[in-house]
């Protein structure tokens, strides 16, 4: 797999800009190689009628939709973000609300499926946020926007919060919710 392909995949999958150092570390390459690959990637998008563009600041890069399609993308995202929640989105949001801060791996263990795209959607909606815990792991937690959406002032006001937040395993969560 080429370095350009690896970088393109990481930029596509990331919901936030990445640094050259992050890309170099993930690809086990030096920064100069990554910068050269980014230049080629930028040329690739500029040379074709692509719907993507590589955004760059002095320290970060991000893959984004081209400004030529801004109105279409804005309309699409507005419909997507204001539309109804899917069952998987609600389940993931519930896990984050009751168990957060929680890692993606822990969410996926509880739900039994990959949650990457769902987490990205919830991040875009502003209902969850990510941060690093003391060990440097990325964890997800709900936002004040989520609390406002539900009309509660604190997660402790969620139904059965104490019992469900204390559950340590997926089976305990299932058992605690099955009685309801």
C-alpha cells in the first residue's frame, strides 16, 4: 500500500485535522516523506474534477469537500444532522451518556459492532465530544448540547443513571435495562 493511499485513508477517516507528525507516526515514515506525499495528494485533487480538496494550515491538514460543492454539501448535512436519529445512533448515544467518558473500543464491545461512522455523526451534531484521558486514550462524553436537547441539567438526571453508569460489562447493562 502506498504512502499516499495510507495518508488519504487516514485523512478521510478522521473527523478532525491531523498534523504531519501524527501522519508520519501512524505510517512509520519521516515527516519529509509525508510532506512529499501530501504535495502529491494535493496535486491529485487539483488536477481532476474532484469533489475533495486538501486543506492545510501551518501545522495541520484535513480532507474536505471542495468549495465548489459547498451549497450542496451544506444542504445535505443540514438534512442529515437535523433528521431523525437511527436506532444505532440512539444506542451509541445512550452508551456514551450512561458510561462516558468511554473509549470507542468499549462502546463497540457493548454494542457488538463498529461505531466509527456513528461516533463521527454524533460529533458533527455536537451531541458528543472527544478528549484524551489520563492514559492518552481518546474517550467520548456527552456535551451540554445533548443535555439541553434532553432538557436535563446533569447526566445524573437521566433515568436509572446511577445503576447503569456503575455497570462494568455489557451483560450487566443488558440485565439492568431488561428489567425495565
